[in-house]
């Protein structure tokens, strides 16, 4: 039992957490860039970005993982994922990052557009540049607005990491499932506890962040 518990813990810490962290690392800045594209005054660019976001948000993440991992080989592209677990993890990170960047972009867009225009106009009157207005006026107010919806998406990401097992990325649910054939059910409940603990920590963290940003009230 101790060996099984140790393997579950190692799987959880190594792959689920790594996929979660790498997805946030890439999807948050990419989501902000995508939000700028969707708000661009250059209509062809805005239309293209909005179409891509609509496609990504309108199709299952599981399907996107399969297409990104198997697509290069099935389409006979020159590019291919490396063999082994490293290639599967890389494909999962790319799929998750693109998917969540599109969701984050809509949150960022709503947060930016929710800042009153008068705030930006006041910055212009004070002689601030567009960059200074964004970082000193818009960004600070946007953060307060996006934390609640962003926290929901990030908590969903914790649970979505299990979808990586569709391309055989060894993660905690896939590991726990192996023991059901041996008549053991407690690894499944242990897996649930791991996710509850992970989500609980994030919930406390986001609650602290919201309190820190309460100075906007």
C-alpha cells in the first residue's frame, strides 16, 4: 500500500503539476496578446483572432490534444513530436496553452474593456503615453476585475490536466486506474483527495489575492 501511495504521489507531483505550471506560464502572456489582437482596430486581424478563439472555445480540449499530437504524423508534416514521454508532454503543453490562452484572452478583453474610458482619457490629459496609461491605469484596474473569472479557469485547469492521459501522458488518474484491475478502489479516492487539496490551496491563494486587491473599493 505504501508503494502504491508513493507512486501516486510521484505521478501527481511530476506530471499533473508540471503540466499545470507550464500551461499557466505560456497561456497567460499568450492570452493577453490574443486579447490585444481581438481588440485590434485592424479589422482583418481582429476577425481572424476572434475566429480562432471561437474555434478553440467551441471544440473539446480532448479533441485538440489528439489533433496536435497526432496531426503532424497523419498530415505527413516535416515537423514531428519527439518520441517517448517527453514528446507527449510537449504536445500536451502546447494544446493546453493554446486552449487556455483563448479562454484567458476573453477574460482579459472583458477586464480591459470594463475599465471606464474616462480613466484613460484622464491619463492622456496628464500627458501619459499609451504604454504608461496601460500599465499604470488600465492594467491595475483590470487585475481586480479578472481575478474571480481567472481563478475559476485556473481551478478548471487543475482538473483538465487529467485529459493528458488520452495521449498516454502518465498522470495521477491514469496511474490510479491501473490498480482497479487488481480490485483496489482506494487509489481512486486518494486521487480525489489530491485534487481537492490542490484546488483548496488555489482557492485560499486567490482569496488572498482578492483581499490584497480590495484597495480598489
